[in-house]
């Protein structure tokens, strides 16, 4: 895991850091200037505009129509809120940093940006896990779980996800800041390695495994029901044929 994490962190640093030439100076070739000074900031700007508009529209539609506030739509609302928090904070600051190679916003904003990156990512991932759990309860145990699958319980679960993620990501605030090169980054590679390993495990591997297990369980339930329905139909057809032949 350490080797994989180191390789991934080095790859990330190679992408986000300004490339250098053979003499160690910052590469100011036309391709570099276009990619890091024009294309990437423009891309981040487009992501911000489209993401903010799309997620704001989802939030408005759900909140403005009482009939839209179903259990499923409340989960979609939470996804839209977390995505909106992400796109209005992270891409603009990232675009400015890449376009100017400077960070004039101070250490507090740097810490807050990386903190919100992790919080919103975790909230999005575990909201998707909650969607899978509710889907399983609805399909496999519909009648038994009906009293549980209420709007009040879903809102409580969503609030718990936000509270938990806001709490467990507090160490991020102490792990990032403005370094000696006036860059907003982690304080050390070791810290970055631990953060990435934790994120990879708890925001990717574990949630993906849970969603995969739930999806397989749902598929097995649907397949079993379909086979049962086919057997029942065959039995009814056989009984009708017997009655027809005996009459």
C-alpha cells in the first residue's frame, strides 16, 4: 500500500506542480503556458459555472416543490448541496493558483479549501452508500422497512453524515498550509501519504465494497423472485392443462 500511495502521490505532484526543464528552471514553453495558464484555469472556470448552475437548479426544484421532497429526492438534494460546496470553492482557487503560480489568500483559506475538499468528497461518497442501503431496503424488505424509510430518518442520517465528516476531517486543518515557497500544500510528503492512504481506503475501497455487496444482494433477490414467478406460472399452466384434459 505504501508503494502504491507513494507512486500516486508522486504522480499527483507531477501533475499539479509546474514542470521544470533540464536545468531545474520552471518550464515556460508555449505548451506549458497554454496547459497551465490557459486551458486548466478555463476548464476549472467552466466546471464552476456549470456545476454551480446545475446543482443550484436541483436544489431550487426540490425545495420549491413540497411534492418533490421524497426520500430519494432528499438524498439527491444532499448530493447537490455537497457538490455545490465543492464547485464554488475548489475550482476557482485552483484555477487562480495555477494561472498565477501564487497563493495570496493566506494559510487559513488554504486550510479551509483542503478541509472542504475532503468533507464534501466524503459526504458525497457516503450519501451514495446511503442511497444503496435504502434501495436495498426498498426492494428486498419493502414492507418490513417502510417505517424506517421516512423523510425524518433520512434527514437525520444525512445530518449525521455531515456531522461525522466535519469532525473526522479536522486533522486536515493542521496538515495543510502555505509553505516556504508561498504555495498552498501539505506540510510534508509523509503527511500527504497518510491522508491519501486514509482517503483511498475510506472514500473509495470500503464504500465501493459496500455498494458492490448491496448491489449483488439486490440482484440475487430480483433473480430469485423472477425464478419463483416463472415456477408459479409453470405450475398454474400445468394445473390448467390437467383440468382441461380431465374435463
